[in-house]
């Protein structure tokens, strides 16, 4: 008995080669993608080179150099007890710590939180969304759970989860990612419900292809483009939520240099020393704006409807 060829796989491959090439060409030519991508590459370079760009350790302080204005010089005490003259490019906080170094090192934390939050939310959301869209008996109960999570404000869920566990990087990432999972799940579910009715999927089912193989080979590749766009927005939301949690005092410990912690420490003296909030706020705004610009550009190029309209 001869074995039937996998016509579904052939049809998918032949149907997606040209669109992928044209989509990549549109991505490279899109101005929003270029601008957002360049800004993010610069921020990634800053995060990777933080030990070189940071003038001193962000945890070093000297009581005699508290609340210095940007550009002023003062003393700073090293871990070995040695006192050195230091120029505070962005000023110092109420503990005498260098705001410039804390902002530079805070870039690492923010980017890690944003990328890890998007990765966790996408990984779990893809699995749940594909199961919900392809296994009809699981669709109803799973969607009701997702609706229940979406009914609670995301910031309240994050605050509650961080308050239950000890504040750490992993705890903050999980707490921020959980409210994003229902949105990814619903997106993947809607895509699966549409894709499973395509002829090549029905052909694969009629040929007796295992369910897991249909999901991985025929359905998952067709959800990549929308998920990439969704991932950029989750990344931006994660960076902003982490800053909010740290600003409220329920995020990472105060000694960890994050933009939210820097702004939280300077809010009490904002009228006299606005630089404590201004510089980390600028970095936060530019990062979130760059990620959103990149996401908008990817949506315009990868979404067939938007691409056709353009």
C-alpha cells in the first residue's frame, strides 16, 4: 500500500515562501521599524556596556554628596573605604549615589523584565490558545478562566502576586506576565479557529496526521506574525509596569538600580531636585516609545490587510 504524500505540508510551504520574502522586504523599508529598531539597539548596547559606561558602582554613596545637581563634583566612598572625587553627570540622590550610574544599570533590568515578560506570556498563551482553538471540549472552561483573569486590573494582579512572594526579578516577571497571558490566549485561539478551517489543515486531518503535528507544522507557523507584534506591546507594557511597581515600593528591592526605584526615591524632593525623576523618566519614556513604534511598524508590514492598504 503506497503512502500518501503530505500535500498539506507542500501547500503550506509553496504558499508561504513568497509572502515571507515580501513581508521581510516591507519590514526593512518601514520607517517605524527602522526608527524603533535603531533606538532599541542603542538601548541594548547601553545595557550590555553598563559596566563600562557606568562611572561608579550604582550602590556606592557618600552622605556628604547628597542631592547634588547635575554636573557637580563631590566625594564618593568605595567598598574598600577609600574616598574619591567624582563628577555626578546626572546629579546624586538623597543617599549620595550617582544617578547616572543607576540609570545606566537600570537599563539592564528594564530590558530583561520586558523581554522575559513577553517570552513567558507568549509561551504560555500559545499553548493555551492552540489547545482552546483546536480542542473544542476545552474551549469553554479555558476561556472562562481567561475571562476571569481579564476582569481584574493587571496592576492589581501584579501587586497582589509580588506582595505574596519575596520581591525578586523572577517574581516581578511572573507577576507582570500572568495578566498578559489571557490576551495572547485569545489572540491565538481566534487565529486557530480561522486556520483550522483551511483546506490544507482539513487535508492533513483527513490523512490521519496527529493533532500535535498539525498544530506545530500547519497552525503555529501561521500565527508567528501576529504574535511578534503582540510580543512587542507586551514588552513595552512589562517595562512600564515594572517601573510602576518599583515606584509604588512593591517591585524589586530599593537597592536594585531600576528606573522606578530611582524615581521613587526622588519623588519626595521633586520640587527641589527634579533631576532625580527627570532622567530615569526620560529613559523610560524613550524605551516604551521605541518598542511601541517598532510594534506599530511590524503590524503595518506583517498584517496582510494593513500591508495591502499601504
